[in-house]
């Protein structure tokens, strides 16, 4: 076997033995039943047998630039072994989960996978001995009833005589139906295929990273880590935190005001979970929680998963290894902090859905800031949770309306709510203005000149840009934050906003509602749904340690605000707002939010969007089966969204094209995401966009200004529900 290599410095039999050893323990920890355990071990032992080809061995030694796909070359071996064992174990003939896992361990399953490949040049002289070693390996791990290597080798010859790619599209008889193998693999039970592939991938990645202990994938002593963190805080636990830690329910509903220790309560409840998946609405909140949980559980235990996670990891931790990126992105670290989109995309058959869903099903899942999601997203989430419930689930929010909780029915769910004293805080003083937000400039300037830090929140980017332009002419310390800045500038602006000096005016859009941990002195905001207003108010006098902060609400919504939120919701929010005391307590604001949800959730529009989300997830899964979604397919792309509204794309402003090419030339192409800005996909039809194939992105000729951000094209109007899917 010495002459066969799996990697430049690792022999093939050595690698297959290590992957199989790791697979045994991972299958046990993931609770695979015996039939799937056997299939997972078949996949582990045989996944790289296709490297016993002449061109791969030349490739791995540096004598050839490309090699025949070894996953495809492995197909005849695993297909025959699984079929033969199936006859002896009594498996259904079409249940070929090990075959599917091996075939797809480098490329996702799809209708075009490996089409057109010819026959590989197998190293026939060494394969019989390799098979004897692998069958002995499998037998040592409890896989019995294998044929002799010699008999198997003879049975294999007809399959090796032709291209293995042809096997995928050859019609076969299954249960009285004539289907090709590709179609059979597509319609495997998704959960079983996912679990077998997850064991193979995790074991393979650990072996390749030279991590000999699969226990690295699972959380140990989580409760002790949280207890040590709380001791470092030096403050006694609040009553609701103790109650969360003591509850034995596997489903928790948590309601607690901002700044009272909601996160600690959730972690106390999670306790000694073997896997924690903490889901949040935005990349900014996810990054902040990732940093926080690393301080609690340790750097190596906590992963980050969102659209720019690789960039963040490289920038903050200099992590660029394949194992760090892969294991983090598929929820394989003991603790993963992710945007909710990442969880939903796994249920919409996004890349690596098999590993993500397998691990999430055995995880303790926390859905924090659940109020932040529109009904379409909630529909997707509810459908995913109903189809594949996690081991334990917590749903949390500062408001957590009862109408929203009724969407998460569970007979054993326990509601933990902060004690009354925490709801009696009075942090704000309301000033309602029957005027548009444009009229806030004079009072905002007056407060800033008194040394106050002033937050102004608009409902559209255009409104925010106009206010910035007006106020910047009158005042030096004015900052602007919205979604259409390149990532580098947005991160810089967020840091400036978080550390703003006295007398600063910050103008922002909805991005400020759940993204930044700030506490300004005064707020001027355009009217919005009451729950959004409560989030904006939480960015002034955040912890209630100062006298009530002034909050000006401008009650004449712009046309853009009406399109985004709907006039009926805005009118109901105004009605509830006017009924509040001028100095409302946190309880007053929460109860008003509950009243809004009771009314809005019953509307035909809201229920229709919720139903559309549910239907989308069901439709995508039923259509694709075990296929991974192909986003070059326009029909599937139209269905593939984790949020209501238009999908966005990230584009490179023309001014940054030279810098992007320079980064690539220097080997720093990983930094290109910091030069991209998200725009609604429908903008592409308005012109000014071209493809840069060398950089893998689109270029835009739209003007970009470091202070204002990207200037919209002619004919642009606010788009309802525009959100970056990440």
C-alpha cells in the first residue's frame, strides 16, 4: 500500500483507516441507528478508493495539474458494496445513502453532476490488496457479512469496464419503477442521506486537519464556563436568570428588557448542551455575540457563520485554514453564532445543508431577537422547526408578544419573564410631532450644540442621505450609517458611532435597530411600526441609568415608509403611541407592542406572507429532494430567499476596481468583500452593471461617496422588504 497516496504526505490506507476510526465515534455521538451507522462506515472506508488511479497518483506527486474526480471513480466500489450488503441485511434496494455520500463528498448532488466524464485508469494491480485491507478494517468496526475481497473484485469488473458517470444515468428497476441512479439518489430520505454524509464529511475534515479526537466537535463543561463568566461579572443573578437556569423544559420562551442579562439567562438554560447554535438577525449582532461567547466558552469552541464570516475570521483571528472555515460554516464547532439566514438556507438546500441540518437537529438552538423577522421569514423558520425540531429550543426577545408566541406552540414550553421591577424602568420621554422627519434638523442641532449625542433614524436610505447633507452643512460632527456602504466603510462607521464623542449627530436607517450596542442621549425618528420604534428607543438611555431621554417621533410618514411598512400598520402604531404616557415604562411599551401584534398578525396580508414562507420551504424541499440548490437556475433562484422582498447582490463600485485587482495580485483576495456594497437585485435591470469574471463579482458605475454611500440609479424607489441574504 505504501505507493498509494491520499495526500502528499499521507498514505491512502492510512487516511481511510483514520477517517473510518473517527467516523465510528462521530456516528455514535450523533446517535445514528445501526443501518445508518453501517452505511456511514462504508462511506468513510471507501470514499477515497477512487484515488487508486494512475492520474490521481501522478497528480498528488505533482506530475499532473488535474486528476480524474476521485469521488466519481469511487462510485462503482461503494455502489456494489452497499447493494450486496443491502441484500444480506434486508435493506430496501433503492436505499443507497452511502453511495450518495461518497459520490458527493466533493461536489453537491445535482442533475449535472459528473456528466460527460470518461472511464478512469484504475490501478488494477493494487486494488485487490487495497480491498482486502478495507474489508478487514470494516469488519474490525463491526460491519459484518462483507463478501471476500476476491469475490467482490470479480463482481466489480463489469462496473469498471465503463465510465462510472454512465452509471448515474443508466435506467434501473427499483420497486417496479424504472429510474436512473441519479434520480434514485435525489429521492433518498433526506434525513438519512444527510446523516450519513455528515459523518463522512466531519470525519474526513478532522482527519485532513490532523485532529485525532472527535470530541473536539462537541461542547463539554458548558455550564461551568457560564458559571465562571457570571462570577467574573461580580453581580448576583436576577430572579428570572435563576429561573431560566433551573428550568428543565426543552422549550424556553424568554422575555426580558434590554440590558437586564437576557443572554446570561439563555446560556444558563443551555447549561451542558453538547452543541449550542445561537441565531441572530444581522451580521453586526452576530459578530458582537461571537466575540462575547468566545470570552465565555473559549476561542476554539466558538464559530461564526454568516456571509462574510471568512473575512471576519481572517481579519480578527488570522484564521484561513480549511478546517476553521468549513467546520465553522456547517455548525460543527461546539458553539456556533450565526445569522438566522444560515439556518434557513440549510433548509432551502443551500451548500452543505446535509451537515448543518444533521448537527442542528441535535443542538440546543437559541433564536434571539425573534421580533426582528418579517412574516415571510417566520414562515420559513416555523416550517423548518416543525419538519426538523432541534433537541432544545429557546425563543427570546425584549418584547416577545403573545401573538408571536402562539406561532411556536409546544405543550412543554415554559415562559420565563423578567421580574416586575425590571419592567418599571422609565427610560424615555415622548414628544410626538405632527410633521415629517425633515423638520427635525433644528432641534437636533440645538441638542448637539449642547453636547448631547443625538440619534436620528429614517426609514429609507434616501431620506437618511438627505438629512445628512442638510445637517453636515451646519455641524461638523455628523455621521451616517445605512446598508449601502462598502463593508470597510460600514465597519469603520459602526466603530465611530459606538465611540462617538459629545455633540455627535448620528443619522441611520433601520440597520441601527438591532445591530449596535449604543446608548445616545436623544432620539429623532420617523414613525415606524411600534416594535421598530421600541428598538430604536433602546438605542438611547439604553440601561436606564440616566433621567428619561427625549424621543421625538415625527408622525407624518414618507411615501417610502408607507411602501415599506404599509399605511395600516403605521396608523395603528400611531394610535397606540398616542395612548401611551409621555414617560412610558418598559412595561407600557411592551404591552403596546403586544397590542400591535394582536391586530397585525390577524390581517390577511400578514397571514398571507407567513403562509408564503411556509410554502416556499416545503416547495423547495419537495422539488429538490436531496439535490443542493443551483442558484444559476433562475426558477429556483426566484424561490430561494430567506427573507421577503427582492434578493440583493453585492457589487463593486467602479472607484474600487483598481484596489480589488491589486489585492488579488498580492494574494489578498480574501479582502475583496470589504470593497463590496449590497444593492437590490432589480437595480441590475436599470443599467450600469457589468461582470468582472476575474474577481467573481459585478462592477457598478453608480457614483460612490465615502460619506453618503452608493448613489441610487435613476428610477430607483424604495423596495419593500429589501434585505441582504447572507
